[in-house]
């Protein structure tokens, strides 16, 4: 996330009211402020319904295993998987998982990972699907989406 910073200052005795200095954008890495967190299924559903901002990210990776992709996303976003491990085990060609994190400022972020392995394309076919991110603020939803997109590009060969 980038935030422009424009310090404003006054000079005593100067004719103009205010002076402004434009500085370069300041890069803030959301990963410095987000931590894995837990909530119940009911709390997740309630927050999902309440949160106004959604960012839908298309899966674009060369990773060919569903569990490997989920672990990659968890590591890249610093989120916690709320879906029980038992529900994710086995192989059926698709996976859905709910993720949750909270910033050190108390802002919640939710994600729903919906991915599939297109078996008809062969064993080397990459995982595809979508990740829907929801948050109260636009900045959180967009920043997590950017983080996911960046991590997908790094995983591509």
C-alpha cells in the first residue's frame, strides 16, 4: 500500500499562509501489521455479511497441488486457515477454505479460497480458481489482494 505524504508548515512572518513539501510515496508493507487470528464459524459468517469491501483475486500460478497452493497463500498473507484439516485432507479435485487475520490495529480481514485442480488437463495442470477477500476498509482488502497477486507471480516459473 502506498500513502502520499505532504508535510505542511508555516513560516512566521511569511506572506503566504502555508507551504507544502511533496515527498515520495511511502511504502507500507501490510505484512508488518497483520497477524493470524481465530474466530468461530458464526463470527466468520457474520463478519463476511457485514464487511463492505471485497476484492476477488483470480488464481494465476504454476503450483499444481491444492494443499501446496493453500499453504503458499497462508504463508504469503500471514492468515490462519479456519477450515479444519480433516475437511481439507484427501483428494477430490477441488478445495474451499476460509482464512482469517487481524491487524495490530484491530482490523479484521477474511478470505475464502475456492480452488480446483483441472484433472482433465493432466497431472501437470496448475491450480485455478478465485480468492475472495473481505474487510471493513478498502485499503485492507486491496492490500491483501496485491500481496496474493505478487506472491503468485513469484511462484511462477
